[in-house]
């Protein structure tokens, strides 16, 4: 049995609904369907979730919201009309949104979260109704009924373990089940959404909960590419990638699959296949626990901007017990999360997302490090980008780092930092943000472009 999740671009219009229905009907194993809210129909279209956020904003300000409400309903109406379905479902959607507004109008956070969730919720009702309209035995399943229980953190929910006791019961149900992505219910009974793009998480939770044979994630590309196709023309497609590799790539900027979505399937060892709704015959990319490395130790290259680095020097730092802990404690006190901590004998750097360091926070943090840790020197470097070279085969191949540094040297990219964890599934390079594209292209040519043909020797 397969759990198939269709992302926003796959359910953005009536034409897309038809494609999705054909995909579902083509394979009897596609029994559990998870849908996003309608996404963009064209490049500068607005996603349903963003229309709903705008609607919540107007209500919170106490302003007239007829126009925003209308835009939301029009998107659904367009789908219903083109699919020649009964108008009744539009009335149900209007009633549903109206009741959410009157229930939560005095609680802006809840209202925002409930309205966001309604995008997928109403779209799932619509998809189930459309499948019925085509003569299929299909039903809409609310996440509470499915057993998707989450922490009560609006906009950043996390799954609660008790869900995995409830979800297996879905298997007893007949027909095709359509479940809305992106939200669950807290134990207090509130609707709570995951972070943006979180329908991937719902799909993964359902797949793990029902122990599916495969979790299919339908999107709008034939496969996941080894590098961002906006940076390199026609890059290689990844046939197979491991969970660990995918996690590293998503973290560093690959947006095809939500990085939190891998955990449930990873823990239960369920393979994921990322496929194209527009071209379902394409094999797609499989995300699995193990892959044959062969002569391709590097599977992908990712890069992301928006990092900064706090660097401290202190003579005999290596002898000072507790220095690292006290340094990180200062960041913890400010609620700052860090990404990497490359270090030397008498120095340590802490790399973090720079939006966390507002001018006031920066002043406080640097001041505390200087006075409490009595460092010799402290500096901060902003506008950094991190480039990750990812591949399970790297720990058994010699010369991967050499190739990278050689490629950077040839391309004139100055390296600010290098970090490699002992797992050797990724290597991180810090460069100036404006050198990111050049750095990624240079690495891609080194590892993937046959013209530059390289060979590695294996570690004996
Ligand atoms: N609709 C939500 C968003 O745009 C969730 C999703 O599509 O996965 O973030």
C-alpha cells in the first residue's frame, strides 16, 4: 500500500485535479492520499495559504475582509466549476471558513493557524468529492479522526508519539482516504499547523503510521537534481539518495522536500519516491536507507545564504574546561540556535543564521563573550553562505576535499571556513554570500561534469 502526497502545484487547478485523479486511479495501491492547499498556477500566482494569511491579517486589524475572503472562495469555485461539480461544496467551504472566523476572531494566533489549516482541509474535502464524482469509493478523513496529534505550537507543531497508536486503524477503512496535509490537533483539541511546506510532514507521518510500502511525494519535477537547476543548466537527476544525504541537502537549501518530513519515514525505514504529477511515468528519485555508492561518492551539492560567524581567540583555550559550554550558554540565553562550531587549538567559531543577530542582540552577545569568557579577540563576520558537498561515499573515497579546494582555487573563490563531521556524509565550506553561485558551479563541474573526468581511489 502506498501513501501518496500531492503538493500545492499538483492541486492548484481543475486541470491538476484531473491529473491527480488519473494518477490515483492508475494504481490500486494508492489508497491514502494527502493533499496540500492549492499552490501557484503560474510563476507570480499567490498560494492559497498566502491568501488565507492575508485574510487573517485583515480580520486581526479589524478591517473589512470581503475582498480577501472572496479571493479564497474564487480559487475553490474555479476548480469546482471547471470540474462540473455541485456548487453545494462551495457553500460548505464558505460555512467552514465563516465558522472559523466567528469562533476565533478574538484570538489572532489561533485564527491565523486555523485559517492556514483550512486551505488543505477544504482542498481535501474537494478532492474526496471529486473522486466520488468520478465514481470512486473515496472519503475525506479529518486529521483528528485519522489520529494526527501534535504539540500545541501554532505554526511549528511537532508530532506526538500517541499518533502512532491511532494511525494504524486507518488501514481498516475501505476505499480511498483523502487526508489534508499541514496540520494536526493538539491534545487540547486545537487545530495546529506544521511549519510552511508541512504537508510533506503529514504524508510522512501517515506513511509511517500505517507502515506503507512506499511514500510517494508528488511535485512538479521529474526528479530531485544534484544541484539547484537555477544555478547549473540541466543538472544530473538523483536516482537514489539516502535519508541522511537528503536531510543534509534539504538543510542546506534544497527545497523539494521539507527537511523535517524525513524523520518519521526514516525511523520506520519506509522508502520515499519523489515524483512528477505532470509526468508520472518518470521514475523519480528514491530516498532510501542505503544506496550503492559505485563511482559516485558525491550525490549532491547545496548552498544557502544568510549565515554569520562569531570567531573568538583565547590563548590556551584548549586547556580551559567548560569554555565551549559557557560560550554556547550565552547563545542559549538569547534563544539563538547555532549550526556549526569549527575550532582550532586556541580559537573557536560559531556559525549561525544571521537573522537571529539583531544589532541589540549582537551587542549583548559580543559584550558577554568578551567580559565573561575573557577572550583575547572576538570578531563577527556577516554575509556568509554555506556550501555543502553531500554523499555517503565520501568516507570511502580519497581526494574529495582536495578536488573541492582545487575547484575553488581555480574559480577564484576564497574559502572562509571548512568543516567536516566525523560521519563524513557531508563537507561544509563557508564562502562569502556573493561567491555562492560561483562556488556551487565550480563544485558541480568537479564532481559531476564528465568533461572534467575525475576518478577517486578507495580507502583500503
Ligand atoms: N500549504 C502549506 C504551505 O504553503 C503547506 C504545504 O503546501 O505543504 O506552506
